[in-house]
C-alpha cells in the first residue's frame, strides 16, 4: 500500500515539475545568466505559483540577515548583473487575446490586428522575464515593494503573428544599469530587447523603470521628471474616453502572466496599502497607443509613458492629446488629475 502511494506521489510530483519548467525557473531565479528553453507566454499555472512562492520567500528573507543588501556606489547603487534570455513565439491566439484586452478599454471597440502595428504585444509577452529579474535571489530589490513608474518602448521593426524566429533578452543591473536614489526610494531600469534571429536585428526594445520605496534617511540624488503642467494639459484636445472596468486585469493576464496581488482583487490590493484593485499600467498604455495610431503610422517610432497615480478600478479616464513638432503628447485624466502621461513620435 505504502509503496503504491509513494510511487503515485513520485509520478505526480515528476509530472508537475516536468510541466512547470521547474529546473529552468530555478536557474532563472538563482544564476546570473539563464537561457530559458520555453517562450514566456507558455508559463503554466504551476510556473506562476513557483515564481510567486519565490517572491514570498525572498520577502521573508528580507527581514533576516540572509539577504542581499543594497550597496552604495558613489551617487548610485550597485546592482548585480542579471541576464535572462528566452525564445519568443506569438500565435494567432496571442494576438486575439491582445486585441480582446485592448478592446475592453478603448473607446473604439472594433480593435483589429490591422491596426496593431506598432503595439505593446511584445511588451506583454515578455513581462515574465521582467518578473523573474525582480524575483532573482541575488538582487536586493523586493518585488512586492516595487512599482513600475514609467516605460519607454522603441518600435524598430514589424511584428508579425506566429513569430517563431525571435529571441528576447532581459537585463538588469551591472555597471551600465545602476540604481538611482530618488525622493521616495531607489529607481532602476530593466531592459528587454527582442531580436529577429534570422537577421540578428533588434525589432523591439523596452526600458522598464521601477521604483522601490526606501527610508528617507539617505539624501535623494535624482528625481523623476515632473508631471504635465496643469496649464499645459488644458491645451490638449480630447481624443476619447478610456473605460477601464474592474475586470480589466483578467483580460491582460493571459499574455503578461503578471499576477501581482494588487491586480487580483480589491482585498489583496488593500493588504499592500492601495484603496482597491489596480489596473496593469501597460494594459492602459496599450489602449492609449491604439487610440493614438492612425493608418499612416510608420515603424521606428517611440512611445514614452509615465504612471503618475495608481489606477483604482473601475476608472473612467479622459484621453487628451496635443501634437507638437512631430510628437504627440498625451495625458489620461480624471477630475483634472493626471494618471498617465507621455509622448508618441
């Protein structure tokens, strides 16, 4: 009897870990460099739980002596170099999920793939790599205490459905990506690049700026860019209304795999000090980009987005924009308060 139970437990455990890419996730969380053998969009439920448990363990370790501490390096913070690479494949189903997610917010509900270039589908698909770098045990950064404050997206080449010859690379830390002291904490960048492996040319680049809150004892040495001036925002013309429903995060999950508690429910968000369930920043940014696009948009464009306030769901935002010297400035506003702002050129 015991032999049968032991055998069954062994088989079940093997099947769970076999399907969960456990060995590769372990390397991604502990080694300075890791080459995953699966596309980030194929993370299973077991994979997500594994990563979340690693984040919890790292948070528990942070209150003990067994942790990587922040190390000052002159005016900056020294961060360990972490590199994670992975093959990237997008299917027609991934494109459909992306279109569906964007349509839940856009004023134009007839979202179609013909207008999804450029789009943030690659940003969504590579989000797991960003999460893995934050969860890495050699990094002093705590994922549960970090907030994505702004992003820059460079659209360099065309993105086609059913991508099979592309590769994503996420980098964190090192001599060229140091942490910066800000008024509220430490700010740092995670860079994600996507390459066409046939031509070896980059087709997409994202700079993800994240902030972790710190004590106020060390003096701030750098500041975030100031928000859109209130008088300037009045010069913007209204482009439409973004209706972000309470259920919005559920439509963004299938691609990005970002199951941060603040996006799951109002209750879990309150545990982390937020008044309610929070929208994914890139989800709203994707809808804004779609609203800004026209039929004549070209490649080699750039979108910069800053998240000024947490978007507690549900939320209704007015999208305002202003064209100036080939650049479209925009702001998503509610009651004259700017929640998201940026530019597209």
